[in-house]
C-alpha cells in the first residue's frame, strides 16, 4: 500500500516537471520575440540611416542651388 506522502510527492514531482517545461517554453518564446524585435530594430535603423543620407544629399544640393542663385544675383 502507498504511503500517505506518496501521492503528494508524485503531485509535487509532476508540478515541478510542468513548471520546468513551462519555464523552458516561455524562455524559448521570449528568445524568438527578442530576435524578431532585434531584426525589426535593425531594419528601422538602416532605413533611418538611408533617409538621413538622402536628407544630407538634398541639403547639400539645396545649398549649391542657393550659392548659384546668389552668384547670379
């Protein structure tokens, strides 16, 4: 016959295994989330860098146009 503590020990063991499994699952899902977030952030930063380069080129072009107009006047 089972001891009185045996069902509690089995329950505790099962709960422990479930908690470990849940923690591993959550950790894996969080790593996936972080990777996706990191990839999105990298893409946004690259787009911002390209936009800044375009703005810089446009600013330089406008300055050249302004200089040319001042020389004509």
